[in-house]
């Protein structure tokens, strides 16, 4: 399941707290006392971003290091810029490390999946990908699996890449326009730029309700895909039941037995055990009638 963080106006941080999987906080907002106080008392996982997207230039390593010391976030996103190449991005990671942030706490921005292997040789463990660099082929997108996605491009990209985490303000931006997530998907998932002063806005009751509904709708769209392609009752171990069946090239009857045995604790209980027994007995009768052994 993809963990989601929603960027919301400062006045509404409390109202959205229960909908957050973690907080993707922005360094430039810590100048507001109410923002800093909220992030210091939240019990949820905290990330610290360098605010490149908002400020059009990254905050310094020294500032990020100072905030790291105060906040003790789970991860700090190293300074980056859309024009920086692989080596410049690596130097940013090394400089932030020199400023006192442990390497395992630093998340490095990448523009291409080929960068991952090179960065790992320098003990980089966490990666994030800006939306500008995710307009790519399906195959390339899949190689960003387990990275953090900066911003939301579409529901489809999340289904394809299955990133570990994603931060977005899209549900709130849509609410400000009176639109739902369904409207957004139907319109082709257009990119929406932030409203000037977005983080200082006060939402109306109607906008607040719609924003929360949009978040729930986004989760539903993602959960719906998981339940169809990766149901929880078939994904409890280290390998999906379907993958094991395909790997063993099992025919229908033993596949059915295995399916119901594996899921009975998580879905059908006794009824699933009876179904497994039914298919097992048919499999036994087939072998008895044929006089064969496996």
C-alpha cells in the first residue's frame, strides 16, 4: 500500500491530521510558528523537504541540518534543482552529510532510474523522483518502484510504479476549484499549479469537506486496484499465491485447493476450508480412477 502525505494550508493542519499517513513538511514553512509547533508535536512520521519546487531554488544544507537537529525527522530531502546532473546531486548528498545529517536519513533526488545504482555505491539508501521526470515509458516508470514520488501525476502512474510513498496537494487544489478526484481523472489528470499563497489560505466548510472527500476517493481508487490485482488474502506471505501457482505450473484442482487453504484465515474461514476439501476430494478421486500418482 502506498503511503500518502497531503500538503494542506497551515490553518487546516489539524483538520487533515487523521488522513495523513506521514507528514511531508516543507523547510520554508518552518518560519511560521504554528507550522513548526504542529510538526514538533505530531506523532506521525515526519519528512523534511528542501522546498525547491516552492522556492524555485533549494534551501541550504546548513539550514536543513539545523532543522534536522530540531525536528529529528525520519528523512531529509537533500537540496536539488531540475538543472542539476547526477554528480551535482551526489555532491549535494555528500555536503548534507558533512553538515551532520546521517546518510541513512538523507533522501536523494534522482532524474533517471540509472542513477540509483551509482548512488547506492555512496551509501545512498532513499530516493525521490520529481513529477517532471516521470513523463516516461511504462518500463522506465516501473524502475522507480519503492522511490518517493514528489507530487501526483495520475492514478495510473501509481498503479504502474507502486512507489513506497507520495506527497501531493491535488485533492485540496481540486476542492478549491469545486472538482472531485473523479472529475480530475475524467479530464485526463491535468497538472494544477499551486494557488498563490496556497499555504496561507482558509478553506470554506464546503471546500474542506470536498478536499477530505477527494482524499478518501483517491485512497479508494488505489485500494480498488490492490483488491483486484493484489488481494490482501492472497498476499500475506513473501510470495503471492498466484505467483506460486504459476511458478509450479499447477493445474486447476490443486490450484483451487492451495488458493482456499492460503486464504481461509484472512477471508472465508470454515467455508474456505470446506471448499478446499471439496476440490481436494475431487483431485483424489481423479487419481484413484486413473490409478496414477503425481
